[in-house]
């Protein structure tokens, strides 16, 4: 006999046994099942899956390319990673451009400048690859979207950036990521201003 239950009933049953569910999901992860496979098989939402395995030690450092795909998956499907940061009068927003290519775009704005680019961690190995493709000086209206600024590669191969848990990956994105990105944005602003000033001479 087939028993049909509602989504709310399923959720109540699931939440009634949190430790059993945690062990189940961890066992699936340990069998190399992806988060998407677990989601499709169990119907459990991504946020809950990540929360259940949040502190689970995978027993070895997670490979860089896997870290990159996990970061994008978390941003796309949960609220664990901050995608909008404000400090002083500056705002930085993150957005996944393309899930297949794992490209993470950023949008920077302060009272004077707007900068847009991509800053994808662990896409090309143990690196933070930063590319810039738009700059605008808000007061003058001068902008540049054509200059070929070299891609910046920030190494992420020190022990500080070795992760064995989802929590460590989330902490990196919420704490270290923006600290690594900001100096490169500041340098790009100086670079763009030099280009714009050279036009006026």
C-alpha cells in the first residue's frame, strides 16, 4: 500500500530525528554522492543538507576545484555565504554568473566609483582569479569597459586556505574573501584613473 504524505508532514518526520538524518546524509557524502544527488534522492533542500554536514570533517583537505564548486553551490542555494557586504560607504555584491563555469561576479560601489568584475576562488586551481571589466567615475560620468587589465591571481595554497569542513569554506568566504578582494579593487581604481587621466592630456 502506498502512503502519500504532505510536504509539511515529511518535514515534521525529518526534523523529529535530526541526529539520524545527519548520519544518513554524512554517509551519503562519504560515499562520494554530490549535494545535488542527495537533494534529488531525498528531497531535502540544499540549506538543510549543508547545515547537517556543516562541521563534518571529511578526513582530508578538500580539493581546490571541489571547494570552488561548493562555494558556488552554497551561494546559489543557501544563505550561508554573505553575498552583499557593506562597510563605511562601500557596498560589494556577489552574483553567480554561470553555474556551469563557476564564475562569480562582483559589483563594487562607493560614493565615487563603481567597479565590476569577476573574482572566482579556486576556479583555476588554488587561486583567487580576479578580472575587471567595468569602471565608472560617478561624478564625471567617465567610464571604461574596454581596457585590457591583466587578470590578477592571488595564491590560495597556504595552510590557511586548506579546508576539511563546510564551515571552514563558509568562514573563508565570509571573512577572508573580501579582505583578499578589496586591495585588488583599490589597485584597479588607481589603474583606471590613470587611463582616464591620460585621455584628457
